[in-house]
C-alpha cells in the first residue's frame, strides 16, 4: 500500500495566515483582507511549488459576538466565488471549496461544485461540512441547533443527492449533433427523482460530467460519527491531531473503518493540519514564533473558539486557570476539536492567557517551530509512520511563512524523493493519485 508514495500538500488559506492577529504585522497591506490579489499571490506561490490544492474554508458567519473588533472574519470570501476567480488565475492547482450539508441545499451544492470543476477543467474538490457554530444557526433562522448525529444523517442524504445529480448525465451524453439538431443523446440525461427524509429533488443536474468523473470529496470529521461518515464517503480526510501518536491512532482507526465500509484503504488519503513557523535556524524560528504570538489579543482568540468550547472564556480572569470545559462525548458541536482543547487545558497546566497563546496559531492542529530541515524531518516522520498521506498546511502568515516553506522546505522534500518536482496530471484526482470516477 505504501510503496512509491509521495507527500500531498494543500494550503489551508485563511486571510493573512493561520495566526488570527497576522493582519497586525507591518508586511500585511492595510485593507487587504478582501483583496483578491492576496489570494492570487498565495495561489501562485503554491502552484509554482507544485502543491496539490488550495483549500478554501467557510463558516457562514462573521464569528463570535464582537470578534470582528480584533480581526477579520476567518472566511474573507464565499468559497465558490473565490474558487472561480482562482480557477481563472491558475493552470494546474486544485481548488477545494467548502459547502455545508446542513445549511446549503444539495441541488445548489451540486451545481456550485460542478460549475467550479468545469471552470477549472477538472481541478475541483468539495469539502463537506455539517456546520456546528451557533453563530451560523442564528444566520439561518435561529432556533435550536440540530443534534450532532442528525447533522450527519442529513449529510448522508445530501451526498446521495449531490452525486446523483453529478451522474444524471451519462459520460457520452453530449452528442453535439449539428446536422440533426440534437445537443444530447436520447435518454442520456435523466431526472434523479429523489424522495428522501430531508430532501426532495427531481433533477437532472445542469452540467455534463466532470473531466475527472466527479469532483474530489473532502471531509474533516474526527468524532466517531465523523470517522464513520468519512470512511463511507470521503476521498481526502482533513483532521486535527496534535501528536504523532494521536495521528497514528487516528489513521489506524480510519483505515479500519474504510475497510469495514467495503472500500480499499488507498481510496482515502489522510491529510492532517500542519501549523508551523520557519526560521533559518531553530533558534531564529523560536524567536519569530514568540514575536508573532506577542501580537495576539487573548480576548480575540478566546472569543473565536467559543462555539467549539461552548464556554465564553472571556468571562474568566486571563491569569487564572482554564475553567473546566464540557465533555466532548455529550457536546453537539465540534466534538473532536473540543476534545483537543480540553486535553491541552487539562494536561499542560496553562493559565487562560497562556492557553490563548497556545491555540492562537495552532488551533488544535500539530505544530512545529524550527529550521527548514526540522520541518521537513517532522513531515517525513509522520508520512513514513503512515500517520499521514500529506498535510493541509497552516502557515502562521501568508505570504511570509508560506513563501518560506515553498522556497526552503519544498526543495528538501524534493531532494529526498518525497514530493513532486512537476505536475504529472491536470486534474485534482490525478494530483492526489485518486481513481477517475465515471
């Protein structure tokens, strides 16, 4: 299974970088949060470095109450608008856009994802989220948030609808018969006539098949229900694991679930989030890291994670201990991320201020601070231990730390035979080594 593998790399592109206070740095142009040029520059950097994909997150909310006072919302653009713009500015780079199965109707998701796929000529992926934020609920009619497991039940049906619409045109449906006046072959485009518990969709879809058969399906759940969902439906799994031991345990669990779902292990790639700060030496990286954390406003971070930890930590003394956090097993929100934050709070003896600094750039993901060689060593260690097939990179700053990685870490990985020097295919499936889905 693991012969001739190479590392897969995507960029998790938050405005100005993973560090919430990155906008305060002097190298970030004033007013650039909603500037396409900032994203275009990041896309150029990673396409030149031969990354697999540009990953666009979404939350459908501006953030916790008042968090915009301290920094921009984490999602500066609607994913498919930004994805379409980047498709026009790139040639080979994959584009993964997020859409929620809880708040976005599957017919719209189907057309948005497949439209992006055609605009990019087969380079699109769909990051499937079930949405956990109370702020998002408040933007879509309010009321009680749906229970955790029911959101996954909705997602199961939504995927059935979306994929049915994608396949509602046969691969040879377009006849383009000028003489006979027939655009499609008779019977090659069919309604899906879906009647389910949550959705009624007649179809068919509006587009011919994708150049890659179907767009790539990406998913980020790490709770037991999320893992089962990923094993059945995902092709790339984005996960938060803070240690190699935890990463290996998660990978073993997921691959076992994949087999139980009747799929081959190599049908699903595992790409943990990887937060980092690079310096020319380990000591320089540590100094840079501390300087970056000095820009953090604890109130901002504590407010921004309120919907995960389900406690408004801003109400507690900053120099006191982290108060008890809820049990992830009974939470209705982001259970796996809550479990990470609770473990940090319970095992590291941090004050609330220190806790805020700890999660400010890491956000529950693995983090490494060091020289390019140390960064490359750590990635190789995770990769060769089968804890990861690749990484969703979360640089503290964009473009600064992103460019450092592209210029100094990528060549090391290439010299070690761990990462491509040139693209070998043109679709996102080909980049990821995933089979064509006809």
